[in-house]
């Protein structure tokens, strides 16, 4: 029988470092390949290495064996592989809380509505803001989250303008300081000064494990 497969970069257990799920233990499935090349990318190996082929069935089994309820599908860019939609659906069918981290360039509409989309909106500092599908901001479900990685003041102002234009507010809007580009304190000060109703998003896993891969 034909079994649907995915090209996988790595699978691992770690602490969820981002989003409103930050701090929770989580099983990560990082899929291979990406259509962008962000300046600050910390997972280049997801598109530089070939990865390995895995069936959806065995990925679901791995998730079940963890005994955790939280799974993140990430990349690279997971939506480049059509079968990622089947994996998401299979995990939702088994009552996992499924987070889908996507880079903002792909249509999020086909994602199972039970999953939580963490939608990156790439700022100009990434070098890829022109690749964003801004229609995605009209496709968000109530439980989805939007993340802006901020490299400098210009990115911050740009992100504020997007919030204003698409009427995005609330604690599911994440502003994340790009590590090595801007100090968390600086971004925090801007948010406080502006009374901006967004959530500061630190990459908790990097504070715990540094740049170690697969944690
Ligand atoms: S979208 Fe993500 S994986 Fe792709 S280049 Fe940008 S940061 Fe790296």
C-alpha cells in the first residue's frame, strides 16, 4: 500500500520556546526545505541538508510515544510539502494540540482549523518582506498567532504599521527580538513607551540551551 511520506530534517523533544505555549514540553517535527533565505536564519540546515524520508504513520507513532500532548510542525517551511497538511490532520484527529510554524509566504487556508497557526510576518530586516502573502492576515482563526521578528527600529515601525492596517491586536501578536541584532530590553522599552498591546516573545529555548541543535 502506498504510504504518504514527508522529507524530514529532524525530530526532537524540547521546551517550546516561543508563542503563547512557551515553557511547555513539546515534540518538534522539523520538515526539510525552505523557499526563503532570511538574513538571521538559525536553522539553515533545514534547507542545506537533504534530510530523510519518513511516513506520516511513523511520525504520528513517534508523537504518541512521547506521551506529550503538544506537537509543533516547523521547518524550513512546512507548507512546501503538501503532505504536511495530512500530517497535521492526523495529529489533530488524535487530539494533539498542533502548532504549525509557517513563514508567511504560503496560503494558510488549507491547514486543518483545529491546528494553531503561528504565522511569521517577515519584516524588511529579514530581506524577505516582499514575499509575504498578506491575505493570510484575513485568514487567521481566533486561536492563531502572528509573529514579527524585529531586527531594528525600522522593523518595529513597519510591524506597527501592519498591526494598524490589518487591525491586529491582543496577546496572540508576538514581537520577537532577533538575537544578535537587537537587545530584548530595547524592544521591551519601545513596547512600553508606545503602550503597544502585543506580547514580547523571547526564544526561551535559546536562553536554556544556547545554539545547540535539536533541543
Ligand atoms: S523562513 Fe525560517 S527557515 Fe526559512 S530562511 Fe527564514 S528563518 Fe530560515
